[in-house]
C-alpha cells in the first residue's frame, strides 16, 4: 500500500449504482477524494444518493460501475476499521441497551473499546448522577425513542474505535441538547484519534462550523468538494448593472431588469461598479442545487495531493 | 498493492486464530438474538419427548390393560379398540408423530421469517455486517448454530419416536411406510429439518422480508415434501415376484403395483386379474389359462427396505439442502462487497478522479 493511499479515507472513481436495471442510476460517474482526518459533511437534497454512497462505502451493496476505495483498500477489506450507522439506526428490538453493547463487543472482539461505547450510551462517568438523555442499560431497544436509538447506534460506532465513521443522518432524531453533546463527542474523537468522520445531512445548518470538509451531492455525483472556506472564497456574490459575464463561471444569475444578481466564480478582476459580497455556505449550496448545469468544483487542496502524487511517481 | 484471488466464500485476511475468536462472538450473537426461538425449541423438545416416553411406558400399559379388560367383557371390543386410555394413548402417539414429521415446516418458516428475513427487513443484518464480521461468516453462523441445535434435538426425538412406535405396534395398526410415520421414524426427519433451515434461509435472503419469506419457505417445503412422498418408492430398487408369490407378499410389504403377463408376452400393469385365486397354485393356473395369461406379478418394498429407503431419501434431501446453502452464499456474495473485489484504483485513473480545479 503506498503512502498516499493511507492519507485518503475515501476515494471514488467513476462510481455508479443502479438498483433496478430499468430505473435510472442513483449514482452516476461519481468521483471524489476525502483526505483522512477530516470531518466531512455530505450534504444534498433528499434522494441525491447520499445513503447509497455511504452504503457502498460500508460494503453493504456493490457498485454497478467504478470503484470506491476505503482507507486504501476495498470496503470489505476495511470492514474492521470503519464504523457505519445507517439512517434507520437498525438495532435488534428484543435486546436491552446493555445486551446491544455486548453484541458490539462480541462482533468486534479484536478492537472493542467498552469505555468509549458506554460513555456515549450512558454519559460520561461523572459523580453528578443521572443525566438527561443517558440510557438505562436494562431498557429494551424496542422501548427507546428515535433519538435514544441513535445514541445506542453511535455508541456501537464509538466502541469499534474506527479510523473512519460513516454516519447517515445521525443528527435527525436528536434533540438540540443531545445533538450538541454527540457532535462534541464526535469532534473530540476526531481530535484525539485522528478519526475521519463523514456525516450526511440535508440540513447544512446543523453541521456548519463543525466540518472542515464538504461534499455536496446532486444528480448522483459530487458537485462540490473540499474545504468549505476555500469553496466559499472561490465564489463571489455580486449585484450590479446587467453586463456580460464572459470570463467568469456563472453558477446562478438572476436578472431583474437592468439589475443583475449572480453567484460566480471570478475568472479575473471584477469591474468597480459591481457590488461584491461573500456568499454564505447555504447560499452557495442552494445556488448549486438550483442549477444542475453549474460545473463541478473541487478545491485546490484535493488536487494538490494529486499533483504531489504525480511528482512522487515521476 | 495487490488483491489475492480468493474464493468468494472466504476471506484471506482472517487468520485462523482471529476467525476462531470472531466465531465465538458470532455464535453468542446468534444465540442471543434468537433466544426466544431457542427456548421454544427446548420446550418443544421436552414436551414431545415427555409425551413419547409416556406413550411408550405408562400410556401403552394403561391402554393395553384397559383393552384386555374390555376384550374379556365383550368380543366386539377386541376388534374395535376404544376407551379413555386407548384414546389418550392414540392422541399422544398421533400428536408426537405429527410434530416430528412436520418439524421441517416449522424450521423453514422460522428460518425464512425470523432468522434471516426479519434481520434483512429491519437492517439488523447490515448492522452485523458493518461490525467486524463479513456477511459470509454471518450467514455461516446463522446456519451452523441452528443446524447443530436441530441435529442435537432430532437425535433425541427420532430414537424416542422409534421406541414408542415399535413398542406400540400391536395397538397402533399402522404401517412402516405411512408417510408421517416414515418421516418421524428415521434419519429423513433430520434431513428434512436441515433442508427446511437451508430453504428458509435462502427464501429469507432472496426476499429480504419476513412475511413473504415465511410464505415462500412454507410453499417450498410443501413442494419438497410432496415430491419426496411421491418419488419415495423409486429411491431404492423394488422387489418383483411372479406367480403364486405375487398373491402372498410377505407381511408388512408396501405393495406398489401388480399385473399380468399375457401369453403373447405383453406385460400389463395395474391389473388385478386372478388375484382372487387364493386357494393355491392350481387355482391360479386355472384362472390364468382361462384369461390367456402366462403369469402374474407384483412389485413391492419389503419391510427390510425401510433403512435403505430412509438413507437414500436422507441423502437426496441433504443434497437439496446443500444446493440451497450454496445458492444462499452465492446470492449474498453477489449482493454485498466481498474481499475479492478490485482493491485499488490504477494510478492513471486516479488523477481523473478529481474534477475541475480552481
């Protein structure tokens, strides 16, 4: 295994997935790379293919075309090194919380961190006594609320001490307090162990500020990829008199008479009579989703790694 | 890096010690997840075993004593056994035969619905596959643990049933080739139960939902059992006798066909001509001469064919089970990512992975 592969948590090349032969593909020609150690938000509208991409990465389904490399190898070979939490948080309903954690321990005998799992499920070992949201070890999974089941599912993921966490909509069922706590736990895990974390969501707001990598899915592929700061810096929101925008990449433009509002990727210096502003992340994402024809963009950093590779090989 | 060519069913990465350690966890997980089924199985074993032991010992004795008494009182009772004790004994035997004979159906619907179908439907199977357990090993454990328990259970049930059956022959008036008795009295009981497990698991994997898998597993077992009953006589070579012997087959024979051979040498099956010539060889000769027949014949299985027939059917049914197991593994491996899939991306294609740059 070459060194650059170790530095890449997820890499897709021409990835495609079609569930039924007659239906259209869910993923089509999807290519991207996610460097290791990032906290990555995988965002996109409903049905964009986020869950399919994560299922492929978890080795639960096979791609119809292309390849997906997980931690430098196939999803099946990497099985012991990643954790996956499915959107529906499936857990055996007949088990108790404690038995579910035991199940995690039994199925991950080689690398089970009991303390980490119990910290997520039962809360930190504080002398303060009962905490809100913490679970009773003897309660049955069947009796838990959606948010409580998410907590158990995440506890299994933490107990595995993975190098990569694939979390499909983990925040959806959580109340704001639990969301903060578990997001904090995820960030702590990433900071302490260098874990790569992929969190899918259709609400970017709940991840803004927490992630240092962004993958925007739309139309079955990755539309935007990279550091959110850099992605934002590459775009300008401008207002001004309607004028030819040749030379710039226009993501979205709206004409209101002689007045023009546009989100562009500047290709050169902008005239002075245009008012420019930095777009918000939400504006950036929405503009791309509204305009499927806008060209895909990956930040330089991702490419740089690539060029280094080329140099190293030469 | 290279990918070793591997068989789809095994992963080269798991060295032996690791896979043993992992297996213990898997076995625990199968037993824990299906604890209710395990209890029901143990309770069923205990109840049916107790019933059969009762029928073999006290039940039979009480019924026999009661009948002897009745027979002394009235001649009619000697030929038409009845009475409370006989009723109880008969019910106990019939029920336990029913349970042992139709156990495969119970196993099949359980395997289809609860063991596999529900786990795929709710996604708890996927939960296991994303722990440190490959789907193939998950399925192997899901099949091996119940298979062992089923084997152990039927290893108790079959001898007990034989004990009860052989001990009660003078009261039961049943034949060794009766379908239910044949299913409960020998190794075919185990074979069909294991086949039920395999077929149920395959149905569960194929459909991925509990209720449809239950239905399909039941229907498949119905078909297999029907075919087994239908083709049972041809699973071992039959005995054919001619002449007077055809009229007096040994006791407890399963008569399959009988017919005549005309003077022209034509063999006619399913023909009862001259079977009423019971007075002896001379009577038979007269009858054949009258009808223009040169001989009569009968085809049958003697009682001594019980074990050959049992073993032949056991082998065939186990082969069907093996096919179902293979199909289940192939199906599973085609669906999920396996270790044999391409592991790395060619370097020249890797650069193409990244789209437009800023």
